[in-house]
C-alpha cells in the first residue's frame, strides 16, 4: 500500500483493522522485530496513568532538552494535527517522514493486520531508531500491559495516577486498572509513582519484580505556598519558583530527571517554559479569558476544579462541555458545581461515542439550568458574544478542545497563550 499524503494513510488505517482497539503485543512486536526496532538502542522512559501522562512526558522532554540531550517523544492523542504525536529533538516529525515510516511498516507487516494506534507507535519507534536519539519517552495509550508501547522494555517506568476510566478494557476497579498500568514495569528497573494512594496491585508488582519504587510524598514531592512552588527529591530541595502546572506529574518528571543524572540541583525554572496545549491552557480571545483543558473523566474534572479554585479563589466560570457518552457524566459534572456560573452543553457532531447535550443535561447536578447547542462552535459563538466578563472554561475531551481551538483560530481574534 502506498499513499503520498498523511491524511490518506490515516484514513486507510482507520478502516484496515477489524476493530479500533485490539489490545495485545504479538502482532505489533513481530512487525517491530522485522523492522529491527527491538531492542531499543536508547534509554526508554515509559509513562502510564489515568491522568497526567501528557504533562509528565512534556516535562521529561523539557528536562532532557535543558540538559542538552536529544530525545524522541511519542504521545497521544493529538489535538489539531497527527504530527503532534511524534516529536524529535523538540520539533514535530514532518508529514513526509511519517509517510515514509508508514510505508516501511506496511512493507514489513506482510499479512499482519495493525490498528491505527499500532501503526502510529511503530512509526514513532522507526523514526527514533533512524535518528539514533539516546532517549525515548513513550506515553502509554491505554492501560499499559497490553498497550503497543509496551513492546519496548522501559528503563524507567512512571505511573502518574490511577482512577476509574476505560473500565470495559482495564477492569472494574482501581486494583484491576493498577495491575494493567503496572504492566510497563520490568525486573529491577525504577518505578516512579505519582499516585498519592496507589492500589496494592501496583505495590505488589513493584515488589515482585524487585523494582526500586519512588513514591510521591515519600521519595519526592512538592508543596505550594505564597512564594511559589517548592519541589523536592529526598534531601535535595529547590528554591521557590512559580510554574504553570504545579502538580504531581511535574514532580514525577523531576524524579525521572534525577534518576537519569541530568542535574545535581533541581532545574525547576525549566518548567516555566512548559505550556502544554489543552492542559490548563489559558488564552485571550479578544479580551475574554478562556481556559482549555482536556479533562475527560471524574478524577480529571475534580483535579481541574481544585486547580481553578486555587488559582481563582471565589471566581466562577461559564462552563462549556462536550464529553463521551461512555464516561461517568454525573460524577464528572458534579465536580464543577461550585465553580459554574452557567452551563453550556454541546456535543461532537458526527462522533458516535459523543454524549448528546440532552444526556449531559440529565447528568447535571441539582437539575441545574443549562443551554444546549448543536456543536462546540455554536456554544462558543454564543458564550463569547454575550458581553459578559465571566471567564470561559472549555473541557470534556480532546475532541472538545480541538474543536474549540480551531474555532478560536478561525475567528481571527487575539488568541494569546497567557499561562
């Protein structure tokens, strides 16, 4: 199979495998072996978790860059363009390079069928291998044990958080989900855990494999005060510094950097340069404050609400929400009951998994009043033209943030990232 355009490759990949999600490593590992991608000729950091993976990956990448190291980064999903999933030395892979990688994978796979995600994972590994970068930073797509990224043996494993999500694939409780995520561990390697109360399944896996376990609030951590945020690793402590995202994922990234011997003093100032799209991303749209966040499950909504209450005490927001129907809508929306000045409910047109605005209305706490819209565009158009000074919060999924970002860019208003 040969395509010249990346969009054509991606369109074909979406339909070339019988199911969209097919957890298991046999097929993708065999193709990786045929391509000579295994074992990795690099130090591999694999990051799993329910929430916070993207932040941790971006922070590890920034630390490597600050230390003068080159790296390849694989993360998903993307917000605006597929190229966001594969980064080499701080820049996105080119469409031509990704297409070339897809061609090599298609030649090597023979009659082995691959999913969309498996093609992307192999393309990232192919380009990292080709560029001979010394560090690979891999974000797990779903779970860990059977995720395509797990064909590569991690030198350092990171688990950012464990909460109920994707239960149809990972199991009905935190113990089951923790066991799947801990599947990225390998015998004797370090495991950095940023979950404040990890399930026993994670601790048992670490003990069984004799992993050196680094736990938040025991071996590393952070605290925030009036003068800023202080991160610490054992007895090594930084000076206070203001950062965009003072959170467990950043603390975990610092622990990874320390294990990689990237620094002798905490370089937390490097985090001031991290502005991760769709993670507490502040923009200015023609004078109106807008916050974009890809939170998409109850745990993420709760964390987001706490962050906003900490940053904006007593302030309320015009909440624009579009979510997937397979999430716990009621528990998720309940997290915003104290910060919502108004509710603006919408959907993602043409997306089968998307909840309808009517479903979201039924899930609202206390039968709260809400306005329904046919799309994110319609919701934002109405909210941004109502002459209110109330800040706008846009959340619910990556697709929600993607639609909102495109809308804001298309309006040709002043779109400025401010924090």
